[in-house]
C-alpha cells in the first residue's frame, strides 16, 4: 500500500474528522467563554473590589530604561485566564455529566428477552415429548 493511500485512509477515518470538528468547536467555545469572562463576569467583580480592572493589574519588576520596555508581571491577566479555565472546566463537566446520565438511562432500560432460536424450540419440544 502506498504512503498516499495510507494517509487517505487515516485522514478519512471518522475519529480524525470528529477530533478536528471537536478542536474547532472547542476553540470557538473558548473564545466565547473568554469574552463572557472579560466582558460580563469581570466588570462586576471589579466594581465589587473598588473599580479594579483585572487586565490592568500588574507588578513592575523593572522600570523602563531608555528604549527597553518595563518588565512587568501581569497577574491580572493570569487571574482572568484562571477564571476562564474554571468556567470552561465547569461547563465541560456539566456536559459530560448530562451525557453520562443519558447513557445510564439507556443502559438501565430493560430490553425484551430474545426469542429462543429454532434449535432451542425443537429441543424444548423433544424434552416435553420425552417427559410424556
């Protein structure tokens, strides 16, 4: 089998395509959550903390000297990223929890017993005749 054919077989498999779709949707979901945190969640938290804008919180390690920029630790952006992660993790947890509960309901549903095979029916008839 040629390498091109092997690559086609690999790339067209459902798992690879599903993973690609998941990555794309995950990236878009991450942007939505980042916007939600930055534009909806953080402003009220900033107001509660006395008008603090989290993205501006930083510690200056070394002031700007000449043309070299200042060295800062932007812990506000880090805090916002941690909140983004927490919200994304919670939402994913809730989605997985719902999916697992749906799987349990499907597994818990009793199925009708399978009908006996033709051989089993014949053997049962023979047994019953022998008993008589």
